[in-house]
């Protein structure tokens, strides 16, 4: 390039005038090449960042039902020197997946999970993905959770958010069934930490206790079903005993009636025999009278025989119903024993687990007993959590890494612009428009911040 410029200047008669500036011009042209390349690279970053922001805003808008502009504002609002644009995008994407859809709740939970992530050294998105399902498993809305207390629990107990979330998501319905809230669980975790049960061991303890409680609850249900069946069997046995008594009374009445008929038949037979003897003795009785009297004796004998058969049948029925009564009595005794055993089984099952009181909530004393904690420890843990206001921001500040401020970045970019502008100054009379590049670079400082993804 130098040789070509020299020939040009000679042919134009400008050699003497411009030869002194030749070296400066060549240097400036090289600077232009470098500057334009750097400018191109610098501009591409913001363009890519904007495209990513716009795409993420559209996706989260579909998830939450908000407009693209609203989501873009929320994402940009959370983005700061200690929260990258990608972290902001990931967090609002996680909140959208979790079903958070109001602008107010998105902003609130975005700020809270971001700060919680800063305090615990985790990303806000991972905390939201882990903890929102756990909160829902306990019937708690994330917007109602005190994040200062939650931060204290994590920082004081050395509990992994992932393990905590997974455990609560699994046993949350069981905890909710006995009236435990999300804050009750926080108190229990802090109380266990105070007695040396922390981290994974605390999660394991909580999980084991309420896994056993679930087994105990199932045992109670089974015992209740057994007691219900035994009670029904007892009622059936008592009804059978009453029926057997009724049948025995009826059979005794039948036997008494048959006995009366035997007696009556015996009397009839005796009278018929007496009459036959009188007829046979009477000289005036004809053969027909004697035959009739004999027939009366035969008929009376037959009636007596029939009465005896009925009496025998009635006697057998009495024996049968007496046996049935005995069996029914034994059935009642057996059923009563079953009821007693089922009642005992139910009582034992009710002692196995943590059970809610009449208000449907586990007392602090019952929770302490189940977890093997000292009396009053849960209440003390509650006091510690109540004093946690502002702790999330305090922990977040302590955990935050030293990241250059935006003003420092602007100063740095301005210096680059001034230096490059100085290199381009000698060309001002030859390529006027290029001089505008120096001023443009100063204005790039703010949008180039978007490159920090």
C-alpha cells in the first residue's frame, strides 16, 4: 500500500506535501481495519443478545399468558451486573413452567428466587424448579412463603436445596395430611440442626419419620377396616343367636303341643277301650255296636301313634335348635374376641405414627417426639426464623462475587473510542465519514453490555 500511495502522490505533485504524513496515513488505515473488525464483533454480540431476549420473551409470554413486551420488561428488569441476561431468561422460563402467570407474581418471585440463588450460590432458575413443586406438595403457594426464613433454613442447616425439594415433593402430601405447613418443616429442619442433625442426615430423618408415619396411617386404616368387619360379624352373630333363641322357643312350644296331643290321644284311647269293654259286656249290644266300639279303639290308637310321632319330631327339633343356640352363642363369643383384637390392633397402630389432633394439626410436642428432638426445640427454632427479616439480602451480599460495575465498563469503552478516534484523525480530510466511527463507539457502551450472557 505504501508504494502505491507514493506513486499516486508523485503523479499528483503532492509528494513533498504529503510524504511526511504517509507513514501516519498508513498507520491510520491499519487502525481503521482493526477498528472496523472490532466494531463488527462488538455489534454482533448485542444483536445476538437481543435476538435471544426477544425469543425468550415470546416463549415465556406463551407460558404465562403475558405479552411479549411485558416479559421482555421483566427479564430486562431482573438483569443486572450480578444476574446475567441468560440467568434472568432461565429464571422466568422456570417460573412460567411452574404456572406463575401474573405480572406481579412473576416480578415478586423473580426477585426472591434470584436473591435466594445469590445467597445459596445456586441459580435462581434451579431454586425455582426445585422448590415450587415442594411448596405445592405441602399446599403452599410460593408467593406466601417467607423467603428470609427459607434462606436461614438453607444457610443454617447445610441442607441441599435439591435433596430438600425432592424429599418434600415426595412426602409433602403426608405432611399436609397431618396438618404440617411449609414453615413447620423449616422449623423442624432448624431444630434438628441445633441438635447436630443437619444436611443430608436431617432430610433422611424427616423422610424416615414420615415414611413410617405413612405406614402407621396405612396400618390404622387396615385396623379400622378389621374392626369394622369384626363389628359387622358380631352383629350378625348376635342376630343369629336371637334367631336361634326364637327357634328354640318355637320348637319347645311345638314339643309341648305334641305332648298335649299325646296325652289327649291317650285319654281318647282309654275311653274307647272302656266303651268297648262296656259294649262287649252289655248283653243287649249287637255285633254292629261291638264292631263300632272296636273301630273307635283302633282310631284312637292311630291318633295316639301319630301324636307320638309328632312328639318325637318336636323333640328332635328341640335338640337341633338347642345345638344351633349353642353354636350361635359360640359365634357371638368369637365375634366379640375379634372385635377386641381389632380394637387392640387399632390402638397399637394409632401409637405408631405422628397423628393430627382434633384440629387436624400436629402439635409441636408431637413433632419433637417423632423426630427425637428435645422438648421446646421446635418453638425455639420458630423464634430464630421469626428473627430472620432481611437475612436473604444479607446472605446474598456476602455471597456475591466482585463484578465490574457498568460505569467502569463505560469508561473502558470510551477510552477505546478516544484512542481509535485519535488514530483516525489524520484521515479526516480524505475520508470524512470515517471520522464518525470514533463518536459512535462511545454510544455502544450500554448496548454492548447485552453481550454479557
